[in-house]
């Protein structure tokens, strides 16, 4: 461990801000684990609660932006 902390110090990283031996990492609105990638709950909730009728162009753009973000996580999204 001392060797790891020495290497971290050489890279100007602060050891007390680093979490080691985690099974999951929370990063950019997703949760990464060794076996899967999961969207965080607030993203899936946003999709479920989006209104069926889009009344403005801004709401349509917002929905398309959300779909653009999640497309890599949802198989056959375009179908």
C-alpha cells in the first residue's frame, strides 16, 4: 500500500480522496460495476415521468437529448 500511495503522490493525487477496492463506481450519472453498467435512478425516473404529449419544441428537444444520452444503455432503442 505504501508503494501505491507513493505512486499516487508522484501523480499529484491526494490519497484521502481516493477510494480503493470498491465493487461499484458512481460516475457521470451511471453506476459502473465489474459486470454491468446501470443508469442512475433519477435518469430512468425522468424517462418514465416524461409527458406523453409534447406541447413545445423545447420539451421535444429535451426528450431527444435524454434519448441520445441513454441510447448506449438501452438495447433496440430505435425500434
